[in-house]
C-alpha cells in the first residue's frame, strides 16, 4: 500500500518502523517526518490540509494515519474523507473528546462513565464556591489544548483559586483556559489503555504505563513522557473487563448518539482507585512514548489494523499480540522540558552483543539529518526500546542500548518500569 503518516515524533517513527517491517511491502510517506523517518520512507512538506489531500489523491495514497491531536482537532480527517480518501483517525467533532475537557467530562457524565466529581465553569465565583466545599488536593484544568500543561494539582484552596482565576482571565493559557474544569483528586495508579475503534467495533491493546515527570521517582515538572512499558502487571482481567463494559462500550455508543461516531485511537487515561478504573481523560490518538512499545508488540500487521479501523472492518480482525514485554527509555536533550538545546551530533556505537542487537531498537523523535549525520535537535530526541520475556529483561536491554547512544547533554530517567519491578 501507499501509506501517509502525519506527524514528526517518535510515535510516528515507530508506526513507520512497524509498517516497514511487515512482510508485505509498502511505500511510506511522512508529513513532515523527522531526520530519521527519511530512512523508512519519504518526507514531504505540505502543511495545508486541502493541498495535502490533493497530493494524497494524485499519489494514490491508500491509507493515511494521523499521529498528533492538533491536526485531528483541526479537521484533517474530515477534509480527507471529503476527498474520498481512506484515513484512520477521528473527525474533528469526535476529536473534541481531547480538544475540550469540558466536552469530554460532559460525555462521561451523560453516559455514566466513572470519572472524578467535577464542575465545569467560566465563572470565577462558581469555581471558588466549589473549591470551598472540596478537600485538598484540588485539580484545576484548562478546557482546551495546552500542550500537556493545562492541569494544576493544587495543594491548598488558595492555590486552586489562584489557578482558576489565572486560567479564567486568560493569563495562563489564553483562550484555552477561559473555560475550566475543577475536579476531585484521585489517589491511585495510572494506566494508559488504548482502544483501536472503527465507530462501532474496537480492539484493546495491552495496558501501558507512562512516566510523565522529568526526574527519577516521579519528581520535577511534567513532560510529554520520559519512558513507558507494557504490558503492565498492574492490570488484570477484571480491570480490562470493567474498562470495556463501563468505559469503551458506552463511549462508542454515546458518540454514535451524539452524531460523532468515534473512529481512531481512543487513549483512555485511567486512574485505578481501589481496583476500580476511573477515567482521568481521553485523548484521541496514541500516547507518545506508549506507541513506541505497542507498535512492535503487535503481531497483527499495523497497516492492516489501521486500514480495518478506517474502513469499519475491525469485527473481521483477530488481533494478535506478541508474548513479550517492551520497555522504552526516552533520551531527551539537556534542557528538556524547560527550553531548547543546541543541536548535537548523535553517535550510535556499533552493537556487537547479539542479545542487544536482536532485542532492541531506536525510535527517533527530535532529530535532523545533515550530510548523512543525525543531530539531536532538542526535546525528546530518541527512545531506546528493549524487549524480553520479562519486564526486567526488556528494561535491562533498553538500558544497555542507552549506553551505546551518545550526544552532548543526553538525559534519561534511570527508573523506567519501576512500578512493575518494586
Ligand atoms: P490530564 O491531562 O487530564 O491527563 O492530566 C495530566 C495528569 O495530571 C494526569 O496524567 C494525572 O497524572 C494528573 N491528574 C489529572 N487529573 C487528576 C485527578 N483528578 N486526580 C489525580 N491526578 C490527576
Ligand atoms: N504519553 C502521554 C501522551 O502522549 O499524552
């Protein structure tokens, strides 16, 4: 097939890598891709979605996969569908599940899906009154997309009120914060659960755990994610069953009733409290770094899974997952997540150990290529991904690979998957 992948991160690289390893040969295009995706296919640069759809028609693109949330919220899927192209991802209406926390919370409430008690408001006094009746910590969330920064966990009522006022006045997140959600704090452990959906049918992937804070032991500021592993032993059949019955099915039914059937990746941010899965949030795309371990764990060809997802045929697919564990360690640049860093050349040692060679790979994210050399260009640069028959084996291999990859200022967490190994 001719396949187009939208996005430029490690997530999109890992989707391309998995497709490039399939038995069937494919031509892969990335828009815009990164300095390493050009080794898996062809990078193109057409930012306007209407022009991109025309290009896709002219170039007989048979499947388009959208990685990040912004183009989904902006309606790229709607534009591709108007052009009779096959595209895997939600419409802009369905992408409101991520684009607006107020919309998401109201869907959860309307369809009785377990979530933290909340109010949504645009009014400071209403927020203050609700906060006065809560116990701390108190969670305050900006409605719109804030690049992962729109959630404040306040340790006092004053701090919660300050966060609410700063958001409502527009001073902290502009328009994205002029509507807010204030909700109770959930104390438990977090899971990332992904359902591949075609509007009616769905397939659930093995549950993963992300590591959002920059420092070991979950310290320091939030990042896009510093590492992930799957499947996590913290989830059991009972939790999967509850997530399917109480969350996925009512959400798919509900979105159909809303006139916005959900097609694409439903990323369910779950907090498990006393063995009960409570929904923190929905995203409408793969998590990054979760995608980088889930793609290689799939035995089912990724292109087939997404094609069937895009053409309402998931009921005809039996999904197969490898009987292995995966651990991904993010290697970020020195100043991440505060500021950008100077470009630095990436050197990967020749890997002679067969065990490492056969059970690891690199997923490239923030990289550029010049004169055949790869440079770290800041943010999350790459991920060292390891596989094994246990989480420990997978983790040890991922860290062994980390030792073979060098660039100035490289920064990693050394405790990825600790929750599963304590
Ligand atoms: P969100 O963008 O809604 O996923 O929030 C970002 C992170 O904040 C989540 O991954 C959680 O770690 C944390 N968080 C969000 N809402 C809550 C909550 N109600 N209780 C506890 N932690 C939360
Ligand atoms: N890893 C979390 C996210 O992609 O939002």
